[in-house]
């Protein structure tokens, strides 16, 4: 396996985000590109990451599954600067990582055995789909984080509302002018600890897509021309708000 990225910044940022949820992953490489699917240790959240083959300037590989410690990979990828290119090459039980800029630098990362079955992103059905500017979603989630540890995603009479209530409260409301809303009335509550990690991915794209339903998991999709990043988060179901 030998693959090259002329602009590895998306991979570097994605690894940094994923490493906040899981420490060890299988990186799968095949004819379609590179992907990661993983579940956090608490079984509350899943993450799916895809770099299609077209994102690479060189792509020579069969089917590969690489067991990686993300903290180690993250630290190596941070050594690349603006304008650096990245070559990943599997050599026996090592991943050779070459950063090319003014000089060539080489790192070797030991591959590890990952326990447990390989994960697949589930196919879920949702009653509501909201596409909004990532900057607005980030601001709304950060607002909620000031006052509570969970927030509700609400569809009410064609409007999308993000609301958190504790001793204090925060609320953002979006109409069809500010977001694309295809939804029926519903409400679901989610952990802000996880959402605040997810929105770091939203900062990689102008738009974020939210899919949810009443007391149902949330699926958050962030897509660019060269990358796809998805999160699934279990709802926090409580009898009173």
C-alpha cells in the first residue's frame, strides 16, 4: 500500500477530531479510498470518515485494514506544515509516514491489533432533515454549552429550534430563510459534551446537515469535495425537561 495526499490538512484535522472520541481505530483502504468507522467506548456515539480515491494524487493499494493509535498518528500529522504533502506506505507491521516539504521527513508508526468486530454505520430512518450554515450551528451549540449539559433539537411549525434549559436557558430559532428544513414536528435531546466535539467537524465545511426524529438518534453529516464526516449520537431521553 502506498498513497499520497498533496493537501493532507483535512486528514490531519479529521484525525484530531476523531481522537477526541476514540483512541484506536481501523483505517480501511480499498479501491474506493480511505475510511474510518468507530464507536466511542461509552457506546453513545459513532463516527464515520471518508476520503475518496480522487482526493489522493497517488493511490496504489489492495484491501488494507490498518490498526492505528490515533494519538500517535495525530502527533505525527501535526508535524506537517502548509504546503506539505504526505505519503503513507505500509511496510510489514509498520506504517511509514513521509512528510515532504522543503526536506523529506520520515516517521514509522507501529500497527496494532484492534479488538472487537469491525463497525458499520447503521441505516437509520429520520423524520426531519435540516441543512444550515455551519457557523450558525457552532454558535448555537456553544450558546447552549454556557447554560446546560444537554440541548434539545426541536421542529415546531416549520421552524428549527436549538434549546437548552437548566437554571438558565439558551435558544436559537431558524426559519426556512436561515435553513433548509424538511421536517415534521418532533423533539429530541442530546448531550452537549458530544455535540461540542462534533461541531469541530462542522468548521471544515460551510454547511452541516442534521437528521433526527422524536427521541431518536441524531445523524450529523459534514461534506466537502474531498471528504465526508458523519456522526451518530444516541438521544438523552428524560421524562422531564
